């Protein structure tokens, strides 16, 4: 009954564009987000659509949070630089993913997203709402 209106009415509209389709999603103040190397951003579409926001060498990068291999937590991976390419190393099986392109030395491809900083705020282009806090669980009845 109220489930369909929950997502539309809860919280403030803190992103540009609508909630359907791809648009720039406001994440937060760049000065604050730059304090951590990686933050997990929860997707309104659920666990498999969560996104990592990395801050490495003065630049933000966004990619799917679960490794394309077997779902490892990329936010917990080490960051390495090889031949000028910044990579996150998956903590589960050590696959590497280019932070900029999502390409791996293996044949795997991790989905990456555009990031922009505007007026001191970080935005990620994504198909769902993204939040630094988990979205409330939807009621089943
Ligand atoms: S789950 Fe990431 S390398 Fe296997």
C-alpha cells in the first residue's frame, strides 16, 4: 500500500534530476569525503548495486562495490599504482581493477561511474539513489 510511495516521499531530494534513470547523485561535501580512502555508498536498488567511492591522489573514483569475480568487498582492497595506473586489489583473490576504467589484468570488467566535484560537492552519475547510510528496509506487507 504505502510501499510505492515510501521511496518517493522519504528523505530530502538531494540529487539532481529524477529518481528513475541515470542522473547525477549528490553524495556529500568533497572536503569530508576526502578524509577516507574509500566509502561504501548504498544503492536504493539493493546490495548488488552498491558503489565504492574512492579518494586517491586527490581524485574521486566510483565503481561497483562487489567484485565482478565473486563479489569481494572492493572497498576493503589495497590501492596500488602500476605504470601510472591506479588499481584496487580485491581482498579475496587479488584481482586488480583500474580505478578509472574498471578493467582488470584478467578478462573481468568492473562497472565504473562518472564522478564530478561541483561547488565543493561530490556527485556520482548512477541509475539509483546512493546514500552513505543504508536505506531503510522495505516493509513486506
Ligand atoms: S572476489 Fe574479487 S578477486 Fe575473487
